[in-house]
């Protein structure tokens, strides 16, 4: 049984492929026109899809079953804290950074406060990057506590440490985020005829407008990069 998002995504993908085939046919015709003594003076026909309207009937069966916790769009902060503790400890060991027992205790308390603040309000989802950056900030502040002369000497290495820890933390915490629930639907004609009273029948009207991108060369920090830019 397909998921609604996957089904609609495939429909949009097929419309995009239709445009691709149309452009390929335009190129074939352009080559034909170029070699014709009369047609080469005429504009080359090109097919566009300015707007496509679709009426898509679906029978919604319910949410896709999942045993993953926590609730929708939420993050398991207990797992986050455990993962981050292991992560920053490993990074500190690799970079050769150490904290005194007193500074380590203060760091633990500041991480506890940050996690508590991120949990409130409980029904508002928080991005993995926001959580990671907040936790990393506490670690960096703790490492900057040593005497100023030593902290200044270690600043370049500490900057590298911060960037690597932040990148790793964002990636690890993002993996702890639960994806939103998905809707299961029936779309085949035979299945639609068997829709029961418990199923929700809907007709989705999609109005799809064409947009396009083109590759452009741009200068970024003195280097040339290729980027997709809207027409």
C-alpha cells in the first residue's frame, strides 16, 4: 500500500519527465530545422507545461504503523544527552583537551540546563542543528576557562575542534529525530471500488505550475562555482 507523499511525488516526477522528453524532442527538431534550407529560418517549436491540473482520487486508510519513539517531530533528549556526552568526550580525547574535575562538573550542570531549556515548551519541535549548537557552546565555554595565555595559544586548535564537534553533533542528533507519521492510501481503481465505511475518500486537486533552473557560473571567494539558478 503506497504512502500519500510517495504517490504524489511519483506523479510530480512523471510530469517532470514529460518535460524532459519534450525538450529532447525539441533538440531533435532543432537539428532537423538547422539542416533544412527553408525551416532553418523559422522559429523552433518548443512545448512547455505552464500549468497542469490534476484531480487525484485517493482512499486514506490511516497512519503508517511505526514503533519509533518519541512522538511526532520530537527528539528523545535522553538519547541526545547520552550521545552528545560520548561524542564530545571522544573529540576532547582526540584533540588532547582536558578539564579539571571542577570544570567538568560545571559543564555537566550547564549541559543539564541546556537540555531542560530545549524541552520547554514540550510540544514545540526543535531542530537538530539548534540542539547541537547549544550543547557545543557549553563545551567550548568550558574549554575557554583555563588561564588567558593558554587559552589564546589554543584558540586555533579550539576553533577546529568546535567546527568538527558541531558538524558531528548535528549529524548524530539528526539521526535521533523521528520522521512525521505517513498516510497510507489506496489509489488503484479496483481498490477504490472496495472502499469501506472506515476509509476516508478524498479527491486532491493539484494545480502544478512549471518552473525551471539553469546552470550558471558564479564567483565565490575568488573561485568559480556552478550553481542551479531559477530562470
